[in-house]
């Protein structure tokens, strides 16, 4: 039994050093190349599913009235502001045209100033769906 005791710490040290040599942390950089079509697909998905809610987003309402005029207003808006999304919301008995999907109030207000030049009854909203 005396011979095992002195060798036991040596054996543990040998096993730990062997394990420590084999264990090494991963050191690599990950580069993600995103296809531009992916962002386009996400945008189309958001348009096709109106049930998705964005409670932390701001929108600009540019029209409130009848269906035909709402469609015409949205069409005109999309021709002039191609980089902003727009949608028609039905709230009995009126149709509302909401445009943009702004993360901050400041970003929305920048567009609001420009949009007010063309549309008369424009205001900022934060929908709570």
C-alpha cells in the first residue's frame, strides 16, 4: 500500500496534464454572407401576414376615408416613396392608409415633415395591436 500512495498524486498530475494538452478552445471567426434576396423575402413575408404585430414601431397615417380613395392614395404614395411600405387598414366605417415602419419617433418625424408637403391630413401614430 505504501507504494501506491506516492504514485497516486503523480498519476493524477499526469492525467490532468495530458487532458489539458488535448483540450483547447476554439478560435475562429464566423463570416455570414447574406443574400439580398433574403431581406426581400422577409419583407414580402411581413406584407403577406398582416397578423404580425410590431408594437414598438411608428407609422404615419396619410389618409382616412373611403376605400377607392384609400387605394388611389396608397398607389400614388408608393410611386413617389418607393423605399417606404404602405398598407390599408379597415376600421369601421373608414379605410386608413398607414405608411412606414419606423423604429424610433425621431426617424418617423423626419419623414413626417417631408410627407406633410404633399398630403394634408398627416400624423404620426403608434399602433397597439
